[in-house]
């Protein structure tokens, strides 16, 4: 039993420490406030080469002496501003493509006014996207161009490729909602016609307010999105790098844009509720969107922990297109992590660039060397993942295990579609996961990962774990602590099932001693388990 006097002294010491900490945070508060107010985003140089209504077509300045002949047009979603793809120089999809020698264009949709309430999917696909494609074709002298569609922009890109296959050289779809047959996650459930009528929103507001969308996405994880992230900001307010990353993400989330009423109604009804695109029943402007005409190479880029557009809402689309060259890259991150995490840019995006290069005729371009991120920034981001509500899902990117899925129909044809997907998983994840583990991980993902830009209020999810891949192994190799390990059975801890226990063991954590000494950020990155869960288990071990 502890001495009651020592308990009182401990409480007094903690009170003094808290007071000193508050004084330090108060001292830096004015500087951090200025940082938040003046943070820069989307800084890659570009020029507007075409305008129509609110739309602007951006052309980015090249970063190599020579460029590939076939340019890339990025088609973004309607819900947020597109600078999430160019958030900061060392995690910019735009810059990664430029450094690989591509000529890059991007559609910035702007924000619709009340006069745009009647804009439809037909307008966005057959008019806006087609006009932008023609501008890029004319400027580049190419009959066919590459298209990279992100999220809702990926869905529209698939429609465009089906209607204009002669204009699309290669089609890459990133976190695109394409198949809603029960695999679309929480959003598909909430958007079901049994519960939701989109016309009720548009009848009241004409266009769908950004605030309405923000609240809906925040409710997917209300505690993390409305409480936890601000607590973490307070805890890390003295860390300038942390604050800068927090500010970039918050600015992007706060700058959501409204969605034109008609296109919102059609997207919910035709894509989510009736699954018309996947079922080959969609019509735009009186013309059927026949996905069997998509015969160009197709790449799907999906996030294993994406709860906005789960992989199951994307991958089946490859089975209904006519292309004989399809591939799936599945990366162990979340919806936003694909765009902003450093590991995505180190491991995923070079593969995407290679895919485009292999299928784009023209000049063999020497890419720019990679820009190493400053060590101090890496350290700040590594600390930031601790306690992050996105956990390892969005920011940590699965740690040293790349967890990238690929499949090419041109290589070998499995006997069935289900065997095809099983083969993908086993090839790139080391081993097939049990149904129990998948269910357990899925539950963790929904609790700990943020939603998408403007479509949710995540936290500075942009900030991702960039720690040394071997850090967890190093921690496991350190001398054990003074805590005596009574057992290696992690399932004795509250909240630890067999799947989590196996994940810890695979990461090199085999005893309670090692778990107690482990670095939360590193272990989250290595296992894909959220930092908050790991902190709880470590606390349990230390109290044993």
C-alpha cells in the first residue's frame, strides 16, 4: 500500500508540472495563432489556361527539362477544394507527378452559385470535363490523354471514359465510388433510399451547403473530429511543425464548398442508391454510359482503411470493364492518407508514376531526385500520430509493410472474381487475413480514421507517421523494463482479441515487457492499430 503522504506529494508535484506546462503553452500561443492564420497551401506554380462558368483548368509549371508526351488531367471531387493534392511541397501528388516528368493539368471546379442549382452529371461530364480534355489535347498535340480521377472525380472520370474512350489513353481512379452493392460502408447505409431523400435537402437549400456535408462526415466519428483533435492540438501547441500541419489540414476542412443541387440528387440516387454505373444502367444526356466501352488500361488506387469509399466499393468495377489491362494498388492508409502521407509519396505514388510511364508513349524522361523531408519535420509528424484519431489507418500507412495490392488481368485469369481478389490480398499482404481479423480491423478503422476533405472534419490527419520503418524492431530489441512479464498472452488485456494479439506478435512485440516499452507511434505504424488502443493496452500492462 502506498504511503498517503507520498500520494499527496505526487499530486502536488503533478499540479506544479501542469502549471508550468500551461505557462509554456501560453507563452507560445500568440506565435502559433499567427502560424495558423498565415499557413500556405497549394503553392506549386500554375496558370489558368481555360475557364468556364466557375471552373478553372490549371496547368502546372514543369519540373523536369523534358516531359512525357502524354499529359495527365486530374479530375477532382466537387465537395472540396483540390489543394489537398498539393497541400505542402513534400506531400504533393501534383509535385510527385511533375517530378516524374509528366505534364500536369487539374480541374478546379470552383463553388456553384444559386444560378448553378440545375447543373447535372450530364453538364459536368459531357460539357465541363469534355471541354477540359479537348483543351489539354489541343495544347499537348495528343489525341488521347491520361486521366486521374479522385473520389467523386474518379466516378465522373469513369463515366467520361465510357462515353469518350477514344480520348482517354490511360484511366487511373483513386478512391472512386463505383460499386454500391452493400460494400460502400457507412455512407452507403446512411444514403440508402430507406433513410434518405436528397431532394429534401435541395428543396430547402437549392445547393447542398458545405456545412451540412461537414457535419455529416464529422458524425462518422464525432468524438475524434470534435474533441480529440483539439485536445491533441493543445498538447502539441509548442511543436511548430505539428501546428503547421494541423493548420494546413484545418484550413482545407474549413474551406468546404457547396454542391450544385441537381448533381447531388443524381449522384445519390443513381450512383449510391440505384448503383446504375456498375449495373450499366446509367444515362447522361440521353446516352447510355456503357462501361463495357472502357477498353483502355485502368488503374485503381484504393486505401485499405478508407471508410468513406471502402475498397469493396471500387475494386469490383474492374470486372465489368472491357479493358484487358487492369490493375489495383491497395495501400495501407485511409482516404486522405493516399494524398498527404509521406509513405504514400515514398512507396505508392512512384508505382503510380511507373504505371503511367509504362503505358504512355513518348519521351523517356529522367525524373527529378526525391526531396528528403527535414529530419525535424519527420520527428514532429512521428510524434503527431500518437493519439491521432486517424490512427495508423490514415496517417501511419501500415508501417514498414507496404500493404499494396495489385492485380493485372493481362497476366493471369483466376477462375472467378472472388479468387482474383483473394489472390491480390495474399500476394501483397503476406498472408490472408481471417474473417475475424478483418472484422476487428474494420471496426477499429471506423472508430479511428477521419473522413474526407470538406466531407468531414477530421483532424490534422494530414500529419502522418514518418518514423523509421525499423523503429519498432529496435524498440523490441532494447533491454526489457523492470516490469516482470507474467504471461505473453495479450488476449488477457481488455480489448485485445486474437487478431490484435497476432498483429502485435508479427510486429516483434511478444511480451508484456516489450509492449510496455514500445513507442506508440512506431507500433501504430507497424501494426495498423490505432494509437488510442495501444495507449490503453500499454496502460493496462504498466498497471499489472
